[in-house]
C-alpha cells in the first residue's frame, strides 16, 4: 500500500506517471456503466485502463463490465459501499482511494502502469459529485429518458462537472425530447463548460468522448489540470425515506 499522504492527490507534476483518475457520476440508470464500457472499447488499445465500480450492496456493475469482455477481469474492481453512493465518493473516500491505489500499484508492479482509472459512482440523484481527493476530473451523466427539463434543474454535477454528458440521444424521438434544446439548456447552466450529446450507437459522439479523455490525460500529465470540487450538496431525501443534511463543509449528518 503506498503512502497516503495528503499530498497524494495533488495535481500531477510534469513527468508524473500517476494515472488520470476519472469519476463518472449521475442518476440511476443514465448509462454510466455503458459509457465506461464504450470508453474502454474506444481506448483500450491505446491506453492501460482500470475501472473501480461502486454499488451499494452488490458488485453488479463490475460484473456487467467484466461480461463485456473488453478489459481483463482483474482490471475491474468493485467497492461495495454499503451506504449512499455520495458517502463513498465524497464524504469518506478512503475505501475508493485504497481500491484505486491498489489497482495502480498492482499494474505498475507488473510493468503496465495504468494511464486512466475510471471510477463509477453508484447511481444517486442530481446532488452527488466526487471529492477532488478521489478523482482528478469527473463526468456527470444525464440521459434523455430522464426528461428534457432535467438539464435545467441544476445542481453541482450539472453545473460544474468537468464534462456533462446528455446520454442515450438515440432514444430522444421515443421520449419526445429535443436534444439540441436539452444541450442548450445544459450549456446555459454551465457557464461555458463542455456538454456532450452521446449515444453508444453514434460513433461520432463516442469519438468526441474519447477525444475529451485524451485531452484531459494530456493536461493531467502536463500538470496543467487542477482537480476542482463541483461544490457541496444540497440537503436531500432518498426514496427510501432517509435524508441527509450536508453542511457547506461537506460534513454531513445522517438524519435517519
Ligand atoms: N438506447 C440506449 N440505451 C442505453 C445507452 N447507454 C445505456 N443504455 C441502457 O440504459 C440502461 C442503463 O444503463 P447502465 O449503463 O446500466 O446505467 P448506469 O447509470 O450504470 O446504472 P446504475 O449503475 O444502476 O445507476 C441499460 O439498459 C443500458 O443498455 C444508449 O446510448 N442508448
Ligand atoms: Mg452502473
């Protein structure tokens, strides 16, 4: 286990070979695992990749990704959070950080240091974002099936993730969503930060996603990307009746 000093997740310095740790967050079922599978398919010949999945009670996402057969099974590891997804990606990132570092150390040890580690959050609501202590950059994934107005609802992931993905655009005609309008609404909420309309069935959009990862890796390796915090989460209630109050400091109180 490497030293876990506070400086461990500071921006990489030029020449650093530490992997780019890339978070993928967003509401349940918006296509996070599928997006990771698509990215692995697009980039695995070019880069050494690893994946950490987060599920509350199972390793279902890791199983799905392994079943896709794109990466060696051992490159895909599951963290069973046992708690709300945002707890594991934001409030106490230790199990995830250990999983990422162990994966990195294991592959560096056999001479194939990882270039990118993708970390999938458990599906949550619009409020969950990664701590910059865990990932260098993060994508927030919405889908058209969640409704064209979701992009207008805001929240830290929509407003300030490094990339906002509007996923499953192939479904737009079936759910009556105007993708251009949804992207325009999202862009307006993001102050110029990038928005990508994506469908795994649209090769052009997949290529654009892969290009975004490549450019992020270049910035990371040059020490030119500073991980930023999309911001604290709003108080919110889960469907099972549990609620959480998050202070601006990110400390949070379990009210159930
Ligand atoms: N039509 C279409 N369906 C998609 C696309 N991407 C994902 N899906 C489907 O959307 C469903 C959910 O996809 P997942 O990748 O499991 O979503 P997720 O966000 O990882 O889900 P959780 O981890 O449970 O939150 C699956 O049935 C996918 O096949 C897409 O581009 N187009
Ligand atoms: Mg998933």
